[in-house]
């Protein structure tokens, strides 16, 4: 029988140590890769069907190799006769064996030939590369959301490959601030946006346009933010041009805006320099949406704010001469204010707001005059008290109508009776018309659409909630008419219908 005694191989441990240091991975992972390569060579020599295992001693590098045969119950199906044996047959060799045990046959050390050595080397290199990729992924996935430093290694098709020391990262052209240029060897700071485990290894993606890049720069420059005394609530950027950042202090004695600006603007200037001169508006965050939006629209002055919390929309009235300042160049100021506050903002001048209010009053007054058969004085009083539809007059408590100056209980009762009669007539006509048109109950019961809208849509072939959800906002406005609702309201209604139908259920699970 061949000699199976394992000879010490200290040079293997030296190689493993060197590779581990060079690649920044664990020594045991390198030794495990070597063991796998030896096992593969052993199977090439003795047959792939054999369960051959190799072990490298962590003390002296000695290689031991053995063939393992698993003992399985007698009633089990033998899948591999070279690596499995039934319990009865195994006990003929050793009575102490039972199912689950292994028969271990030591094998002599392998004399590696040139081809076997080359194969083993390739296996070790591949295993070490895999271990290095796993190490890189684990190291950098924990740094997502942080600022990292690196050196420009090369530029490919406008994107930049950044050497970060122990890995390479990609800074795509669309994540660069407009007009900025980098060359080989330049030092670069960027926001680590994402790390993805891909077949060719971990792909690390950087960004200099991400809003959080600016937030993290301020965290580095302002100790109060780093310590948590000041919190950055929201950031909106138009990269390379302008940005807005909302801040709030947990201590009322601290001025968060002043702390971020710094003495003579030194703190904010350091961030502006890194962002290629991007102008930064630092604004005071407020839990009150109206106050927050007034702050966000600075430097423009705001005269009046009207909130629509259900639609998450805000109407802002500014002096006529302040309109261009509030909107900003190419709509930049209002767009950034909308992003940083999370509210849809409509900006009107005082003249526009006055004209629109007068138009709304005129339309509603005429509606009440026609529906309730009253003169313009009574109709105007109802509008002035905030009534917007005949349905409101029909179903509010009687006391709300009788409390209007100039009205008594008899007038209130008569108005409400007329309103109820009008609503019942409208409902009856709608029931007949919707049946004629074949309108589905799902559309009739959808909140946000009145009977007139539903009939107009049905006449154009929109008869179910699915049909409605398929519309684009401009198509809906073409059907209903431009003055019925805004494009934003149309978008909101269509999105609400899509959510109700569960169009985004799968996307939500993935997110």
C-alpha cells in the first residue's frame, strides 16, 4: 500500500498568508480554496463519482486526502454506489457503523502533473476572486448613503471609473454635476448610492447629483448636524444651479439656518465650492405646511395661502410684481419649493386670484339661481357662506342655512326642500341616462366624479373604472372641459382609480 503519511508543507501557509494580505480576505478562505482545488484534482484522478475531501493543516500545511463513503439506511435508494453504502454492508466491515456515519479511506498524496497543477491554480484563483467579491460587497453595502473618496482611474463614454483603494466604482455621466470635468488622477468625492451583486462582481454606483450628497456635505461641515442638534428634514436640488434645504433645531435657542451658513458664510461656501457653485437656499422647516411653504418660496413674498389637504395641494398668492421671483427662472424656485415641501404648489398673482374668485362666485351664484329658482341676492348669500353645491344645501343641518343673516327658518326650509327636489330629479335623470349608456357601478361609486362628469365620459366610451384608469390627464380634460378641473386634479383622480384597482400592488411588494 502507498504511503499516506502527510508531510508538512509550510510554504502553502506562506502562500495563503500572502494572498490573504494582498486581496484583503480571510486566510481560511484562501486555504479553503486550496482544499477545493486539491479535491478537484483528486476526483480527476480517482473518478468524479467519488466523494473525495482534502484538508490542509492550519499548523504545518500538511495535506491529507481521503475518500468518504456515506452509510445510508437499508431501505434508502442508493444514488451513487461509489459514495454510498447500505447499513448492512457497512457493518460487515465495521459493526459499530450506523446510518449517517462515514467510512473514511485515506488516500496517498497526489503528485500534481503540469495540467493538474494548472487546473488547481485556476480553481484557487477563481475561489479567491469570489471571496474577494463577497468581501467587497459586504464592505461597501454597509457604506450606502455615505460620502466616499477616490481617485479618477479612467473615463469611459462620459462615465468615470473611480479607484477607491480596495474596489472600483462607477460615476455615470448623468450623476455628474453639469459642466464639471474630471481627468485621470483627480481626487473625487461622491455619494455612495448603490451596491449591486452582479455576475461580474459587485458594482458600486456613485452620485454627485443626489440630494443626499449635499445633505452629507453639510453633515461634515456643520458639527451641530453631525451631533444631531440640527436635523436636515428635506433637500431638493437642481444640480449645478440651485438647491433648497430645510433644517430644524431640537433646541429652540439655536438658529439652524445661521448654524448651517456659518460665520461669514464659511460653512455653506465650503459646500457650494464642492458643488461647483450651486446656490443653496437654507430654509427653516416648520410642522405647519403653510409656514413651511412661505419659507420655501423665499425670497418671494407670499400674501395668502390656501391649502387643499386631501389633494395635498397648495394655492399661493403673491403680489403681481413678485410673480417672476416666486416662479423663478424656468420655474426653478417653485419646482424646488414643491419638491422640498412635498406639496403641489399653484402660484397666482393677487389680480389673478381676485379674477378667479369672481368667476367662481358668478358660476356658483348662477347654479343656485337656476337650481333653486331664487334671485341673485339669495344665491349670492349662499355662495358667500361657503356653499359650493346644491347637494350641500340639501343635506346640511337646517340650522346652518337659517343662521345666515337675512334668512329665517321658513326660508331655510323652503330652500332645502327645493334643493332636495333638484337633487332627486338630477339623480333620477342620471339613473336613466347611465343605464342607457351602460355605465358600470364601479365608475358611478367612484369618489371625486359627479354625475355630470360620468355622463360626459360615458358618452365618449369611458364606462368603467378600468376605462377611467386607462385615461391620461389631458384626455380626461378634453372630455370634461378645461375649466372643470386642473391637470393636477385630473392626474390625482386617475392615480386614485389605479390604486383602487390594485395596479401598483406588485410594485409595492417589491419596493
